[in-house]
C-alpha cells in the first residue's frame, strides 16, 4: 500500500472510522484519538492489512475496536467486557430520539455495543463481525441477541404510538 | 452473567405492547444520526511526521496541536519478580504545539522547528515561501516514537527505593539524535533515585531514526517511566 493509497483510504473511511469510534466510546475526544491512532497504524504498518482477509474498512474498524478495548481495559481494568456495564447515560431527560437511542446503545456492555454498531450501523454480516472481533459467529449472534433484548426494553417507550413521553 | 439479568416484570415492559421486532428496532436505531470526522483529524494524522513524509503535495507550513501521549514503562516488583509492561498513555494533560514546515514540492528541502518559535495562536500558518534549509529538531508524540524503539534497557528498581516503598513516575525529556541514539535527556519530574535509574536506562535506548522527507532528523519527545511495587492488574 503506497502513501497515496493510505491517503485515499483516509479520505474514504475517515467518517466511518470516526463515527464508529464515537459511537463506541461516546466521547468526541476519545473518538478523535482512536481515529488518529487507527490511521497512524495504517501509515506505519500498511503491510498488516491483508485484502484476502476482508475489506479495508473492516480492518480499520477492527483496529479501532482493538484500540478502544485496550484503552478501556487500561483505564477501567475490567476483567469481563461482556458483562461490564456501559456508560450510565440513559437519562430520561435527554431530549430527542437520536440522543435517547445514543444513550441506550451507550448503556450496553462494550462487546454487545460493538456488535450492535457493526451490525446495525456499519452493515457488516455476522461472519464479518466475527472476523473483525476475532470471535465465533455464535458469540456475535449471542451478543447481538442480548443487546437487542436490552435495547427493546430501554427503547420501548419510543415505539410508534407510544409517544415516548 | 449478573449484568445480563434484566428485570422482565410487568413494570419494565409495557403490558399493552407486543415485542418490538428486529426490523422495528433497527429502524429506531437508525434515528441515531451519523457524524462526519472533524477537520482536525486530517491534521492530526498527516500533520505529524511519519517515517516518510512528502509526496502528497498537500502539506504546507502548518502549526498543529497534538496531544502529549507518553510512554509509560512500568516496573513492578511483585513476589520478587520484575514485570514489565509498556503502555502508551495519555496521562499528561494539555497539548503541545508543533509547527511543522513541510515541503510542498520535492524540490524544496524541508525542515521543522521547535514549538515556541512558531505560531503562538495555534491556527494554521500561512505557507512560508522560504524554508530553513537545515533540518533541526522536531517534537514527536511519544506514542509515535515509542514503537520505533529498537533497543531498550529496562530500568533497575533502586534497592533503597524499593526497601523504602518509594513508587512513582519519572518524566523524561529525551532528545534523540538523527542516528537514533539518545543525545540528551532531562528528568522533568519524579523522585531523585527513581529518576537516576530511569535516566541510566533510557540513555542506552536506541530508536529507529525518524525520517522527514527521507532525511533523518533530531527528535525531542517525552518518556515516562513508572516504578511501582505492585504488579499491574
């Protein structure tokens, strides 16, 4: 991958990388740090991307995911990210459906959150998510199922006809 | 799976509603609008020196703000064992300003200057028509430089400090010569005994030379060495 390829990769995927990082962390500052480190990783080690193993976007989001989890573990020293609580931002007073959905997703445990983000927002298949997260398809399916169950409960008031207020 | 135990009693689920389908949930989730990457991201990625710079023709004279990540070396003595871990952290508050004078054409010879001589406002500088011909020292975030370390000598925990239970972090300002060896280093903070041990070790480190448009340059960066008597979890 040449410098020009890296530059084109940045132009093409910067919004996706940053958006995924932002949704994953809930922090603009952290998202920018992660996106920066992600592209620096590509610039420094372009050979680590193997087109045979998936798309460049999947690779980049995988890098973001790994950086985020490493940071999460460092800062919070969690033993199990699958069971760990997410950010407690489910505030009924938050205005706007977008903010409520954001808060609901942010409240998910990190591994469930990333499964939802990669499936619902990034459009990856279960198999692709398994590749990105280096886990089994069954585990991804399970995380997605549990995340959906949780989101159904949290977001139930926002269903059409309920009004959400 | 305690965190997955969701209260399913009637107070949690609207009684009159059927379960939301996957399609309905997906549609609801899409209400969370997407975002665009901030313009500053480009400067943060391409505005700092990489192993090879130039060639894109879009980098002019710029002053960019970058965070000050530090390399944290942890020496843990636990049950007589010394455990090492390298963590790229963001432990220091604030940012540093790094004006970079980069070539816009292959004919121009690039250089970089230290922060305080540049643009105090931190805004984008007007491209300089004249570029200083000789490469000087540049500042590189430690997270970038650390990965290019090709030889490290681990600090030795001072026995007296260990006996007295002294722990702490030593912040070093390190000037790396163009050939990758440590030219100079100064302890900015930390216990005296720990600082001595950190300096003794780090001055033996060898970094992979940083190239600016193919030219090796002198680099100033920050290294933090943390001494702890408890094994990191």
